[in-house]
């Protein structure tokens, strides 16, 4: 298992949050170089959960999340979490791991 750098995870989740709220470079909703771009945080989160081959209930039970809130998050009814701690919990739960990329600002 890889180590999740808290600084890297927070930077990434913060960027996703900005994109979701229309404050970032909004090249979402299209495919680029074979990579799926997501239209909102909920789509991204749902896709990552499904990669883990977990149902919503399994995922929530294993990670201590409320299934109703995660369902609303994935459907775009709830916005992404504002607290840094919750963003890091979500990043860890969907196995977001970051490699150190020189000059990218993701070094810890």
C-alpha cells in the first residue's frame, strides 16, 4: 500500500473543490488523451468508488461514512466537504495516492 501525503491529497482535493465551484480551469466534461474528465466532484468520487468495486453501502460501512450523505454527494446534491480533515478522509477512502512530481507543488 502507498503512503498518502496529506499535503498532496489536500492540494488535489482543494483543486477538485475549486473546479466543482467554478473557480478553476474548467476543462471538465470531456475526454482528453484517453482520460475521462469529470463534470463535478460527485461524478469523480462515484467513479473512484466504483473502481474499488464497492457498492455504496459496502464503501460507507468499511470507511465509517453515512451512506445517505455519500449518495447525495455523488449525485451532486451535497457539495464537496469544506473541512480539510474530511477531504483527506475521502481521498484516503477512494485510494487517491500521489507521486512526487518535481516542481508541481505536490512535494511534501
